C-alpha cells in the first residue's frame, strides 16, 4: 500500500504549508464555519488566541459567543461542555496544558465517558477535549505531562494523538464530527517543528486507524505524537547498522489499530514500543497485549518498550533524561534484532 | 459590594498619609525595612527577566508592580509561620528567607529550587492554580491542633478564585476555624482574562461573606495598608479567631510570563496611571524626612552584589544529576525503579 499516493488522491485542489499548531487552528476554523453549533471554550483562547496561538484569530471571526474565554476552571469548562453537548452544541474544550486536566478528571471520568451508556443512548456528549502534552520545551513544572493512559483506561472516550500537521487537521475534524467524546492530545514539542502541505478544505483522517510510515523487515517500531520523530531517527540509525525498521504511527490510542500492529509484527517478528508516558500502566502494555493476543507465535524476540521512567515528569533541567531518546530506542532495536 | 468593601489606603499615590491613625506606628525602622525588601526583590525580578532573555534561565513570571503586596504581607508574619506561594510570589518567599540562589535555580528548571532553608516553612510554589489554598488551610489546622500560635498564609491570584480548590479551601478554613491568611493579589488579569470577565462579582473580598470569613479589600500598592491589615489578620488568627480573606488590589506591570505578549489583550495605555509601589513609598519617604540618599546608595550597592553573587552561585551550581530523577520519589526506592535507574545510568555512561 502506498500511503503517500493515497493521501494525494484525497487532497482537495489547494493546499497550504502549515505547522501543526496552524493545522489545529485551521481544523477548528473549518468546523466553526461548517457547523454553527460548534463552539470553543477555554482559558485565554479568545482574545489572546491561546497560549500556543492554537485559536489565534478565531474569536475575531466567530465572536465571543462561539470562541469563549472562560473563567479559570477546568472542571467548569468540561462540566458546562457536557451540558452544552447534551443540549445541541458541539463543544471543543481546551485544557491549557495536559498537566492541568486533573481538576476536570472527575467530570470526564464520572460523566463525559458514561452518559451515553447510562442513558442507553438517549443522551450523548459529542465533545472534544483538546490539550497540548509532553516535555521537551523547557516549560515550568507540571506543564509537561503525558497522561494518555489515564484516559485510554477510561471506557467511553476515544483518545487521539497526531504526529504531523496533515493528521492534526484531519483527525481534529474527525474528532469534532465524532458522535462520542474524544480526548485530542497535541504534542507541543511538534507544534512548530515541521511544515507540510495541508488541504485548505474539510477532510478527515479516520479515528482508530494508524499508519505505516516506513516499510521495513527486521523490527516494528511503534510510536505516536512527539515520539514518532524519535522513533524515526532511531530507525534511521538502525538502518545504517543494517537493521531494517518498520515504523508505525498509531495516531489513535483508543481504540487501537490492532490489525495494523498485528500485520506488521507478524511480518517482522519483533517489536519496539516507544512512549513518553511512564512505563508502568503505560499504553505500551496494552500494545504488548495486542501482540500477545494476535501474533505470539510469530515473535522472534521479546517485545521491547522504551518509555518515560516511573517518576514524575521532572523539572526541565532533567527532562532530556526523562524522555525516550533515539539512543535508548536504538538500544532496544539492537536488543530485539540481536536476541 | 464596592461600598461594602472600600479599598483601604494608608498613604495615597503621592505618599501623603491619609489615615492618620497609623502615624505613630510608622517609624523609620519599618519604612526602611519595607523599602529595603521591595528594592531587593525588584532587583531580583528584573535580573531574572534579563536572564531569561539571554537564555540563561527558563520562562519566568515577573511580579513587578506587586512588590508592596508581597513584602508587606510576608513581613507581617513571624519566622515560625507557614508560606504557601504561587509561581509569582518569589518576592514574598525571598523576603521570608528563601535562598536566592535556589530561587534562580527554580527558574532554571531545577527541583533544588523547591527546597527551603532548614527551619523555614516555605512550601514550593504552586503551579496548578489554587491548589495551595487547601494546603495552607491544612498546615494552619495542624498548628491549631498542636496548640501553637503559628499561622499559614496562602497567596493566590484573582484567576484562582474560579477554581474549586479556592472555594473548598475557604469552606474548610471557615468550618475548622483555622489560623489561615487567605491573601489574594488581584493584579486584574489571569494571563489574558481581565478580572471583569473572570467573575461577575465586583470584589474578591465579598467572596468571604459566603463562608462567614471576615474579609477586607486593600490597596495592594500601598505597602502600609498591606502590612497593617495583614498584621491584624495574623493577630486574629493567633488569637484563635480563624481565617481572614484579604484582597490586595494591585497591578501586574509586565507580561504574565516572559512567554506572554500583553499587547494582544490589554488596551493600550491601560495601567499607565498606576504609580508603582516603590515610587509611592519613595514619595512617602521624601515627604517625611526618611529619604536618606546615602543609605539608599549603600543598599543599592549591597543588593546588586547580593543578586550578582546569587546568580554566580546558580551558574556554578553542579549540573543537574540524572540520579535525582529516581532517588527522591520514595523513601525506599522500589527495586523496579532501581533497575530503571541502573540501566539508564549504564547507557549514558557509555558515551
Ligand atoms: C489548574 C491550572 N490551570 C491553568 C493553568 C495555566 N495558568 C497559569 S497562570 C494562569 C493564570 C492565573 O491567574 P491568577 O490566578 O490571576 O494569577 P496571576 O498569574 O495573575 O498571578 C493560568 C491560567 C495552571 N497553571 N493551572
Ligand atoms: Mg491575576
């Protein structure tokens, strides 16, 4: 399958070169234009355009009623979004940093994720919670958490995490159109790291589908979000040492693209999973279960995980030591290949 | 509500005493102490901004304009009391005895910056908004249970009053009548959101009414009203009369942090009429024969040297040690974490 070809055939006539944060902005703009029940709520997202400028210019176009600077209260933002969502609106709630989602955790755990089930489908909450996550930009304490498993563990909410501008726009549009709640994680380290062609119109990237971003034969390297560039760099170094890596970008963390993982691991017989979140209770463990359930007899080496350590994300002077590095990933690739 | 909670002032912008009941209490020693500390923390603050611009520390949230609020309140405490600051309250913690080198280290991404000097009850700056308020209530509650006269002060901003932790903290303080000073610096913005959009209430002081907590609204740029009103609250707390909510109305002169651009959200010229608190105290000193040029020149030299040598010590500090990632998570590090540590140290040792 040629991924690049498929992408091109989807593209509308015009494209723009956008960074990821611009692509996120463009997705929201597209959806605010497309559906007037779409509204954005968050701290500093209106007049200021967001602390990362993700909502830059949107309040000027769509007004204070649709791009709303809320009081400083995450539980308030998510809780009122539930009420808005069951009553005709499509809220996009911004949590300024993932480390500040915790006051809203109660609302998400006890209501956002359960309303459809407990009303047997009568009520649903078609809302998106967007949040920048991850370390690597020398941010102050608590600003650098990767808390995806607090949400992949939570039944009733989808978890999405793009690694590129194209996917950021397409996945965010899909998340906004999704009839169920979606947690949308944006790797802040990648916000301005790369520009690529992004279609100007409305398009979506399917939630629940990952992508093989590099073909290889010896080992499957699985990553998402900010760790995708790290995985790719390690794969390149491995290539120079004669180890051929297949790299998967998962894109959706719940539900997992089990077929993509199984197909690749059955071919290579080896897997290295990379994530920034802590190892214990990390998503890598669920991915190992997928491999165990689908591909055990194909394995030629134990599955390797390269993750953040089981310590609170440190102050920034030590963040480079906390996060998986290409060097650590390469070590695990070597270990798997030379098992 | 604005009538019920008028902004109390002791001196006006020109430094004239407008509440003569304090005439006797304001003496040269106090004036010099307040001036000294306000000058000291301003030098620190300006130095930190310039270091950030040169890439020598990380993102930094300046407190210029809030020196009177921070110095006046913290000097009303005794050395055994507790301080629960936010990220913007390093002026208060430095005045209370936090180490300046470590304060620089904090803004250079080092956990060493959270460690207070031995015997100083200074909690690490709370980054998640309003979370420190219940902590201060709990620490004060403990002092009450232990039968001491010590109190705790919680610093928080106008934006913090929107979080649940603010309301939960106030309610606990009220229910358990804890010796807590709830010290709000209403600097009129929470990043880009002006206080008029943060709340529909006209004052923050009035929020005390709902919890039956005595509250007062003061001019946070008048260091005397900050100092004497905080003293009153501290006295009440020590006497077992419970918490007080203080709203100090002030002004954040600069950006929210060095990563912020206030021209995006502040109307042009807003705040230009605010006389900064140090200038205001200077006016008072000049009006009252406390203006001692020689002394001022002397402390300026001393303070500049202090800040420079703290900075030098910060830059000479041993580099951050990766072992610290693992060593302080638990009293006894679990074996699985020890394994992670050893494997990692071995890997980087191969370099
Ligand atoms: C729970 C939480 N949400 C969001 C943030 C991001 N944030 C940092 S400072 C700030 C504004 C705080 O305003 P205020 O309480 O008035 O204090 P000030 O910064 O003005 O001193 C926000 C929203 C945070 N630190 N914690
Ligand atoms: Mg404020």
